[in-house]
C-alpha cells in the first residue's frame, strides 16, 4: 500500500460514523486495481470487503485517467456486481506529480 494513503484510512471510519449505516465508504489503492479496496465501512451495502476489486467507475479512472484540474466527482450513478444502483461521489488522491493513486469513495 502506498504510504500516502495511510492518513485516509481513519477517514473511512469517521465518514461512516458521521453519515450513518446507509453510506458505504471505500478507500482504494489504485496501484492494484484488482484488489484496490484497502479500507471499507458498511461494505454490507455492496457486499465488498478489503482486498476486493474496484468499481467500474474507479477502473475507468485508472484506465483513462481523470481531468488534472478536478479533485473529485460527485453524484454519479454506479451499479454493483448484483445490479444494485448507488449514487456515489469520489475524492481523487494524487501523488506529488499529480498522478492518481487512490480514491476515497462514498
């Protein structure tokens, strides 16, 4: 795991407690998209756990990138593996060179 992502791990629990049980909070390490989830709260909503793969939105961001002048995406829709629809928002975590290395997703 990239050390720059470590400070975001407590944020997962904090956001979960602040927003409540109906919000899934996920921290992704994009260096390994097939096993990108390094922290998750309320994973029962999507059925995902630590070590699982990224969502389609995250995988597209890894493959195609995101705009350099954008720090986040809000209120987009994604389906989980079971076809359940979620409204999501993601904060982009970049390294010092501006390369996307993680995402904090709600």
